[in-house]
């Protein structure tokens, strides 16, 4: 009997995935996309995750009915984990004026409403904590995403070094030691609020050219102090933030980190450095690396294609011996299933495909011969009609 089958029979799954030690005297359980996964004290009903996706419709950082319906519908659609979009730890850390925020206690109640609903649907609520760094103070993307000046409601962007993302944009203000300490403290305060709101997975955003990624990459970090230069120094802020967040988060709850495995540019951050970082994060108690790539510089040469980022997940998973999540143009259930069965990742995260089809996880279960996790009001009608 496979692990998935045993869990359907009411038995508790091991949740260890392909990283578990094997006993050659007994059959190794089959692991696939529909197999539950336990990390610390949290069990995910399958390996399907709704990736954080910015909506840019918040006012003063406050979650609204839009966020409830957007995230809640994917939980009702059968996903195991629904991660709220990049949520700014400070007003200065927003990408745009429409970003979700968690810099004040006023943000807790509307986020708690969302987390409670996600959990009521059998899914797990996660939140991604973020600071946009030099990519802050931009207009919303459907209006072009240009940098906003003060007259347009913009604000000062900060970064490790005074290097703008786009040539011709205003240079960000380099963070001094006190500013770095304020960022770390803001990540801590945001974690406390996220836990109070009821989120059961905390993800640190260290990817896509935002502040922590900027510190990691030599293309954005030209500092000469203890936060720049060597790999050890460039990793320092990300590791300090992860350490603080892991210490604050109860032992039974997981902490994830999203990274860009490569800048896709010579002289930048690359997968070998990502392996080193992932080993260090694991030593601090981080449970999973959410492996994306790119977005640090605007003119990178990226070999985009189906599952193009999955090899990075595989390499980090095996060389750093840590659980990973795979992302990037994964649209078909069979492809997502193969990522899990081949040991390339422990979770599969979907973004745009979840926008196209909120019930992707239910359809995937049908395609793969599993039991679809229909919401009770829907499942009753669907099963009755099929009889």
C-alpha cells in the first residue's frame, strides 16, 4: 500500500518525502503529488501550493474582501498550502502603494479573517514577509510600474548600495548599520503579528531582486563592511533575519525561505552560492527552500520554458539536504506529479495557473486517480449528480 493510500485509509503518513532514510528490508512508500507531507507539526494534505502573488489592491496595507476571496477560493479549490502575497514589513518596504502590509497591529484582524477561512477549508495558511529594497515606491503594474516620486505618493527606497534597479531611476539610499537593525527588528515584529493572525507557515522573501536578495548578490551589493564583499558577509543579513524568525516561531510551525537560485547574469548570485546559503539556513532551523530565480537585474538572459527552474530545486534539495519547493511554468498535473515522484522537490508551487484555474488541485486529483477535496457544499452536489 502506498503512503497516499495508507493516509486515505486513516493511517498517519510519515511526511518525510525522499529525504527520509530508507530501510532496505522493507518497501519504500510511493511519494507523489497527492501524498500528504508533514513538516514539524503541520500536515499538508497534498504537495500543491498556491504561490504568493501580489495583487496590488490593498489600501494602507490592509487586506480586503478581494484578498479573502482570492486566497480563500484557492483553499476551497484543494490546495494544501495557500501563501499570502509579499506582505511588507514596513511602509518603506512596499513595492507599490497597493501592497499588503503587516507593519502595524491594524493589519492583524483582516489577515486573521483570511487565515481562519483558509484553515476552515482544510488548507494551511502561509504568509510571505517582504521588503522591496531598491524596487520599492513603484506604481502598480497595470499603470506601467514606474518609480513614483514624492508628488505622486512615492517614498525613499533603501538598498545595500546606491545602485538603482533601472538605469536612470533615482539611486536608493544605502542602509547604515542602524537601518539594517531596523529592518531585522521589522521582520521580527511582522512575524509576531503573522503568528497572532493565525498563519501556520512563515516564508521569508529573499528572492526576485528585493532587499534580502540585493544583499546576497554582488551585482547589487558593493558594500565594504561586514554585510558586503565575501559570500559570508553577503549572506549575513538573510541569515540574521532567518535566525530571528525561527527563534520567534513556535517549534511546531515551519519556516520557509524563497530565494532566487541564480541572477541569470555573469558575476551575479548563482546556484552554487544558493546551495551554501541553503545549508546555512537549514542549520538555523529553516525547513524548506522555495526555489525561484532571477529579477535582480532588468536585462538578464533567462532560458524560460516548461519547468525551467526545477533543476535548481533538485540541485539544492540534494546538495544541501533540505526540502524544496519547485516553481516556474508548471501547468499540468502530470508534470507536477513527476517533479515529486522524481525527487526534484517536496512541494510544487503554482502561480499564474492558479489564477486561470482556482480548482487546479481538485482537477489534478481527478487526473491522477485521487480523491478530489471538494468543499462540502460542492462535493455533495457533484457526487449526487454522478450517481
